[in-house]
C-alpha cells in the first residue's frame, strides 16, 4: 500500500498545495494546487514533487513568449503584420534590392516605416531603386475578392479577350467543340 504524502500548504515551484483531490486508477494521489498566477489545477503529487509540473502552464507560456519574441514584436501566436512584411521583403527580394540597413535591422525598418496599417502592403515608390528609407510606402490593397480574382487570372494565364477576339477563337476551335465552351466559360460575365 502506498503512503500518501500530505502536500497541503507546501510550495513546489509556483504551486501551493490546497487539498487532496483524488486517487488515480493506478493509485497515484492527485492534489488541488493554487498557482501564483491565481489559477487552480489538479496534478499528480509525484509530478509536482519531482519538478516536472511547476505551474498551471503559465510558466511555460512565459518562457515560450520570451524565447520567441524578437525586437519586442510578437503577437499572441504569430508575429505582427509589420514584422511579417519585413520578413517577406527579405525572403522575396534578393540582397541587391534591399539595403543592408533594413535587411539586418528590424528596429531600423520599424523606425523608418512605422507600424503597418491594416489592408496595406509594402511597396517601393521607384522600382528601380532598392527597398530602403525614402523609397518605400504602405500601399492600400484591393478587397480580398479583387485580389482573389487577380490571383485566378495569373494562375490561368488569363488575357482579356474582346468579343471579336472570342469569335475568332471559337471559329478556330470548331474542330474541337469543347474548346469553345471552355473559352466562353472562362470569360468574365
């Protein structure tokens, strides 16, 4: 028979034992603990005493957030929009199109550009010059439906065809009846 160790009032990491909760099927004692952050949890006494459970989960969240935060900019589960725009600029453009003062220093980029407004993208004022101070701005983007349509057009190698051009294409495709129907169905209405 296992001897239950009374953990009431004892501190282990951020946890303080409150009361015995229950015994598991395997005979392990589970205790109610109060965490320093104010949450209550039920945990196996052996796990708490060994140190494998040191808090209600708040310690893990704090350590992870500190480890994953760079430049003081990180949202709850992902980087903020300005940081993502900076990363995208560095990934999508080679080093010759991004000045070193921005490619190596997010804080400098943030100081020069400010926070990214919603529904904007980073763009260069003069495409012949590299990304850098004085040559970039936040450009408003079209609505999601317009962007999706434009993306579809690029994927399909879409070229707008006039009605005369459509007649010419359909007349050429008389030998293959499906081709004319496909052309007509892909035209915007």
